[in-house]
C-alpha cells in the first residue's frame, strides 16, 4: 500500500473513531441520566408497596415491576435508534431485568466511548442478568406444576358438564398433554364439580404428574332478562332501538325490543351517551335517551345479520364504572367449596387492590393455609388494566398469582381494535413482575368446537406461545386441540422466548 494512501486511510479511521466515540459519549450521558431517574422513581414506588408484600419471594418481582413502570413512562424511541446505530442493545427486551439491562448497556457504552465506568454501575454477571427468567419459571412451576417436556408453555382446559359424567373426558385430555383444568362456577354445582375434581385426581395418578384445578367464581355478569320482541321478529339489527327496562316501562313511542337487566343497579350508573354492547359484542350501540322506567339504546354497529334477542345474553357498558361488588352472594357460597377443593381460584371482574383484599379476607375465613391457594386475577375491564400493578402487588404480596388476559369481556370493554395492543402490554407487565400470564378466550376455537381451526386461529395460537399458559375452551374436540397446541408450542419455542427471537438454524430454504 502506498505510504500516502496508508496515511490517508489511517487519518480517516481516526476521524471515524473520534466521531464514534463522540456519539457514544453523548448517548452514554443520556443513558446514565435515564438510569438514575428510573432508579429513583422505581425505588419510591417499591417503598410504597413494601408494607403489602408479605411473601419474600415476590420482593424481587415487585422491585423490578416498580422500575419497569418507571422505565416505560419514558418515550425511548429516539434513544433506541441512536443505540441501534452504535450496534448496541435498544432496550427492547428489558422486561424481566430493567436495571441489569441498563447497567450492561452503560458499561458497553463506556467502553465504546473510551470513558471510565460511571460511579455506582456494576457489571451484572450472567446469572444475575437472567435471574428474572429463573424467577418466572419458578413461579410458573408453583402455579401450574412442573414444566412439560418439549415446551415451556402450559395448557389449561375448561371442563364442561360431560367431564363430570365421564371420567374418560379428563383422562383423554391429560393423556394428550393438558397441564391444568378449569371449572367455571357459573355452571353446574358442587356435586358435578366434586366429580370433575375426583376425575382429575385420578388422572394425576395415571400420568404421574401434578394437574392443578382452577375454579372460577362467576362474578356479577350483567345479562339480559325478561325479553320481549315484536310479533314474528326476534332479531335486533343495526339501526334498531332497544329498551333497557328498569321495572315496568309503559307509554307510547317505546321500542318494541325490550329487556330487563339481571343487575338492575346498573341503572344508577348508566346515562345518556354511554356505550352498550349486546351478546359478547355482536351488536354495539349507545344510550340515546332516558324514558320513564328505563333507557333506550340505538344499535350502531355489529353483525349484518343482527342478533337474536334472548334472555341470558351478556350486556356490557364499556367505559362505565358500574360500582358493582365483584363478589356476589353466590360467589361467597361457592367459595366454601372452592377453598377446600381447588388449587387455584379465578377472580372474575376484579378491578382494584381493594377487590383483591376482599377476596383474600374471604379465603382467610375459610382455611388457615389460604396463602397456598393460587389467585388468578382475570383482567376484563379498562379499570382493571389501569390498576393492574396495584392488583399484582396486593395479590402476589400474599399468595401465588397468575394473571388471565380474559379477552372476551376485555375486547368488549376496550374495543376490539385495542385488544391486541393491550394484551401485549399485559404480557410485558407480567414478565416484569415475574408473574405467569394466561392467554385466554377462543384459542383454536374452530378446532375445539368444529374440528378445524381457521388460519387466523393458528396464528393467534402461535402468538400465544409468548404467554406462560394458554387456555382452551370446552368442546367436543378439546383433546385434539391440546395435541395441536402442544406441537405448536414445541415448534414456536425453538424460535421465540417471550419477546426475544431465538436464532436456531433455518432449514426451510434450498441453497
């Protein structure tokens, strides 16, 4: 190489190095400032939570959750691009290890900038860096039992009445790979529940593994009641009006489609302009006027073919705080059985830490070792989403916890368009707290009920592999769905660990 050319190349490289070090120094200063702010905010939140954390094993999860909330209150998109240009972590996978991720990044930036290590920053060793993953795995094992061979995610299956009548229903599901079973206490009764649990215990002996039972208390579901429709017409369509009757509504000009509500106390909270949803969101509309004895809703969107108006269909009022106690009188009666027989208690329509404390008091009144019961908090409303950190701290601070992303009511309450975004955020918060997340509602529904999944359902199930547990509904082909999901989880586990792609060798393409 000619001497002059070598000198020019050397000078160019020096200038590039100087520019790179300058960029690194600028980014380093910003990341150090970010780390200090997050540490201060996270520490303050954790100290406020600390009196409610009775279980030492949750302290690290709560500590990381407090810092993750502080971390995600920042808009980091510009910083991420600057880090990417330097060939460094963009902090996009810091859920389970916030401070360790920042510390590792600061040390890399310091080396790149030729700067001394900032005071108070320590290099996290590999075991410390991945501690959150181990804690989450431990908590999953505590809730669902040992990790199944071949994949990390667990499979939870809802049982129908047939599981009480025929022990082979549960035996087949367990043999195909079901890890846990769910009993919905809104259906059947103590006699049927007892037979289901007995069949599960038999399956445990046959398979040689623990198979926990989740029992969901029904909660205060608002439904249609005492329905009336125009003569010869029972389908409500877009553009039709529906009278929500609070008592005996009479007079001219009232809609011919009418229904009462199973929980009439909602009329004290619902007002003109509020949204209303019928039959799991199949028709949606708005309250347009108040009349003597009720409210009139006009249907604005939904299925083109409309909905058959019948009793016992779900009624939702998205965005309205109905002020309803999530523990009904029936729930309290059911808890007598649940506390004695279940491994997990599912809490429907929980929305606040106070709701959690109320259930914990009920459990404590029924068994001395109630802290061994796993609480599954079902997140179904915007209010529950807003209060999710407080719900986690109150629950996991006293007993094992899992969070169920109850996508049925959650989609109705948030709006279908926001569901995908919100389920991601809930997954992130659960990982930050090292709390298992359950992906629920209509997973492989076509396969479970009709024998063949849709293409979209298979993609949804693949995305669900990032959760710690996936719930299947009851249906005639549930065992086949368990098998299909087991195979899918094994394949997806080779490509993805939470938000992190795992780069196994790809063999799909010819050279």
